[in-house]
C-alpha cells in the first residue's frame, strides 16, 4: 500500500571541528513512511568527490517503525508473541552521490 518513502531536507548544518571521516554535517528534514511524516535529524559524512565533480554523502540511521504506523509483531503493542516478535527499530544506510550540473 505504501511503495514510496520520502525525505525532504529542511536544513544541513556544518559540524565545526569534525575530524576527517567522521560526521561533519547535521541534516534535518521531513521523513515520510507509510503516509506518516516525522521530522528527523541525523549526522552525515559529506565530502567533495576526488575529481571535484560533485559531493558524496553517507549516513546511518536507526528509526522506530512503530512511529510510522507499522506495529505488526511489535512487543510494545502485542503480548505473548514469543519467537514471532519483530524488532521495532530498522536500520537505514544512506549513500548519496550528487553531481554538479553541467552548464553548456
């Protein structure tokens, strides 16, 4: 019923004094899953591509699926699930490559 998840960035703040290879940008935005939108904030590593053609970014997030209406098998909503309990957290690993727009 909900084939698309969406993230709309509202701000990206540079983390001062971040060591190389560690999260250097704090990204905030609206994440929509299953038709429910929540504001989320997460750290990301953002760097210029070696050839200068654009940016690469990477982030790892742990989100609670129950906040987006997915309660199937959740131990917080159902009792006596035994081995059928489903973890409420899901792990999302983002990798983004953005190229500079070429102007002719």
